[in-house]
C-alpha cells in the first residue's frame, strides 16, 4: 500500500484503495469467486497509482509492470486447453 504518511493526498483522491496485502487477505479468506474479480482488484492497483500526480515514479513503473504481467497471464489463460 502506498504509505499514507508519504502521500496523504492519495487517500483523498483514490476512492477504492487496493494493495497486494488486501488481495492476499481476500484470496486466503475465499472472497474471490472467479478470476474476473481477482483481476479487477489487480487492475485497481494500477489505476489508482495514476490518479495522483505526486506519486513517485517507482510506483508508476511497478504499476506498468503489473499491467504487462496481467496481460501475459490473460493471454496464457485464453490459450489454455482448460478454458
């Protein structure tokens, strides 16, 4: 999660904060009923980081990397013989 002390404006702008820790908790508690809801939360991470103009570049780079990984996974899932 983006540190509140470093970027307090993030939490004023972003209405649906998401982070890997939250995703992990949801996963472990069985809240994800399908892949779509899981990928929606992953996408929230990437969308949220671009809403705030003062976020450090490292967060934006990480978000772009995440988007690339999500796209790769989706391509693999579409090609999977199990789908």
